[in-house]
């Protein structure tokens, strides 16, 4: 099974080489990496272009900064793998991440999306913390959201409306909930991803859902609210 890994890139020259090298080190070799630069100004685009000439690595560039949703969509549109996986340009994969995911998908043909556990690392690649993800429960979608390492069938992606390009953040959680409405998901309880904490992570500045003015257009909070019995606009119990 071929895997298309999508990697949005924006001003991550300090860590992107370690991210790409973790893909090159995979034990499963049938993959492509699609890097889409979203208007970096720190030389990130030039760096990956100079370092990586392999045909399995596609390096694309937005003419100007367009946001994470549009950037991820562009990467998926350029993909041709049966499976799509997310790796951010400051994070890293365990060497056998693709191999483990593929074996799980083969054993669970009805599952549309699989997520693993991850460990948090610092700037020096040292593990700082680990917390196991919750076992997937379709009746309790309010306790779920996007988790690393996330991979899904392209056939599952096609059943959704794709990445919500109207959102400024949370586009991955939005897609997770769209897939969860269509197909079963599964938690693979193995650490396959290393999430880097470097102090400038975008998740550290995201608003809480109840404070976000994008609630009316967000599939994540729509499905979350339905599962939790809460109106996703007013945040009052239904």
C-alpha cells in the first residue's frame, strides 16, 4: 500500500530536516512525501529544495501565505497514495510508523482513519512526556479529535468535503470529525509519532472552542456538540 505523507511548511528551517529525515528512515519504502511551503521567509523552502532531490519527495510552494487548510488541501490534491498521513514540519515519525499503520489498515478494512499515540519531544529530540490516547468510541465523539500519528484512507477523504479551507485553525480536527461521521476510526496504542514542543507551537495559541467565532462553519465543533448534547453555537445543553 502506498502512503502519501503531507507536510505543510512555514518558517521551520530549524526542524524540517529532522522531520524529512524521519520519513526517509521508514522501514516501509512505498511512500511519497508532499511538502507544501506556505510562504516561508526563513529559507525553509530553499533548504528542502537544496537537500532533497528524490523523486518520491514533491516540493510545492504557494505564491503567498494562504493558511493551513488550503495548504493541506493542495498537498492531498497532489497525492496518489491509497493512504494519507500527516507529519508536521517540526515533528518526527518513529522508523516503523508507516509499517505499523499499514498492517493495522490491512487487518481492519472497514476502518477509515487510524491514530496512534505520540510522545512529546524538546528541541534536542529528547522525550519530555507521553500520554496515551483514548480508545476510539463512536458513541463518545466528544472525547476525540485529531491525534498524532493520524492516517486515513483516501477513499474516506473523498467521502467528506475535504479540508475546511474557511478555518484558520483546527482543520485536521474538522476532517477527523467528517471522517468519523462516515466510517469507523481506530486507536493504535503504540507511540509512532514525536510531537515537538519548541515554544512556538500553533496549538499553544489556539482559542478554546467556546470562544472561537468560527463555530458556525466548523465541522469539529458541530459533530462534537451533537455527540455531547450541546448546541455548538450557543454552547448550551440541548
